[in-house]
């Protein structure tokens, strides 16, 4: 029986563990706090800071996994090269994780080495450097920590007076010990989308049907399939995704984000694991969920094809206040309606605006997407009484 060590045990990790258990895999789930979502369905758990390289090595030596699957950014990623040399499979690869856990590395790879179309950008370690960079970028602009997730520390700045609060927010929202920000030009896009890309050991690179999504405050709030895009723009996105994942190397699923503009596709970001916008695949939109696809690619199992089977939408369920224990969820109103699924993540506590679950609604492939999106958002609001678009 193969053993997986999962580094990070959030909601995406939980669904991956469920997929792994269905294939008879032994899973050890790790996080900095106990009873994290993935720990609730894993065989064993370890609680420690993955930014502590010695602690990480000790856990690897203790469990002797066949495969290490990182699910979060806050990891002492350089240790992964050592584990790889020992013969442990790192997903997708140690190189990929080291690049993608830091926005500077992945952006420079995409823009400078591979020549992909990206937003204009600069880096800044101090507020003074940020001011100088803003003179080149102009306003509006977007400021993010170099290492973060779920939109933490991200701001859209429309005027110079808001630059200092945005810098402070980015520094406070940074994960790990990287204290630097990236400032980007604001892309005037018509929409955003995710292209889930599957790289295989024994097969070609595959693409899920693109997923439209909307972000607010730097974090995803809803997503849907099918997503309307021209064949030309889709082929360009697939070309970019294939190029960057091939350069990073390894096997698994990647969440590659793009802006769609009036003049074509612009590369935005990439994560080397299942993507939060792809949770809608749990609602029967595709023949295989993103978590099953990730597991098959990781294990080298065949994937015959990826196809759209239903139209579907997701909308986040946010905490309406601070909780020191798991809240009570109202599932009755949502589950009264057909073609509806609810996924509660099982987080043991919550702060105001924390993502606690996701509402999934689906229908026939030619269903009215606007109606499905409105339904998902309406039903998401009934679970904890919060609007998916409320300010965190």
C-alpha cells in the first residue's frame, strides 16, 4: 500500500484524501493546527509548523512516505529537493513547488523565460521601493504579498493615498518568512477563468473545460462551467498552460489562472494542485472531479478523457461571525431544491468571512447559466446567512 504525506490539510486536501482513500492509499495529513479538514478523513495526522525545516524532516523520516503532496504555500520548500533525492515522489515536483510557492519565481519564469503575456510588474521590499514602482505602473494597480493564499494581503489601489495601507496589508498578509510585495498593472479584463491542466507520466497533457470565476478581495467567490471563450483564445490559453507546466516538470493537476481581455488571453497565476474554483467539479460538471484527476496523475493511473457532462456553478459559504467552535449549518433550505449539493469543509473554528463550505448547483449542459449562478449564490446565503460577496 502506498503512503502519501499531505502537507496542508484544508478543504482541498480533504477532498484529495477522500479520493485517495477510495483507491486504497494510506494518508498522513499535516497542518499547523489539529483537526484540520483533511485530518478528519486521513489515517494519521501530524501537527507542526511546516516552515520548520527540521520538524518537516523529522516527520518525513518518521512516516517514510512514498509520495509527498504539498497543499499550502507555507512550507520549507527547499527541503523537498532533499526528499526527492531520497527517492520520494514530490507532487508535482520539488522544482514546481519551489517556483509556484513564490510569486516572484513563477512570474519571472512565465514572463521573462517563457515569454508569456502577463501584466507589467515590479517587486518591492520597502514602502519607498513600492512608491517608485507605482510611478512606472500607474493607477489603478494591484499589490500582493509574494507568498500568500486565498487573497490574503491583496489590494487593488486606485490612488496614491491608498498605497501605504495596501503595502502594510500585504506585509501582514504574507505567509511564511518572505517579506516582499509584487505590484502589478491592473488588467482591464472582460472575465477571468481557470484552466485545470493535468500533466501525466504516461500520457499527454490534458485540460478540463475552462472554468469561469469571479474574485472579490483577492479570493474566489463563485465559479461556473461551461465558460464562454473563443476557440482561438482557448487554444492560446492551453498553449501557455502546457508551456509553463512542462517547464516546471512533474505530474498532477495545476490550476492555471488567466484574464480574458478584448485583445486576448493574459497569464495571471498558477498553483501546482487542485484549485478552489475547481470545487464545482464535485457537483458533476465533469466526468472526473479535479481531485480524482489529481490522484490519478500522481499515481500514474490512466485518464481516458476529461469531458463536460453538466452545466454547474459553485458559490462560497462564508462565516457570518467569529466562532470558537464549528458553527451550526442550515442545510434544509438548500437541499430542498433539486440538483443541489453542499460541501461543508469541517473547519473546527471560524472568523468572520472565513470560507466554511461551498454550494454546488448543476443542470443540463445547455442550462441557463445566469439562473444557475443566481441559484447557487441564493442558496449559499441560507447556510450561514451570509452573502458570498460580503466584504471580509
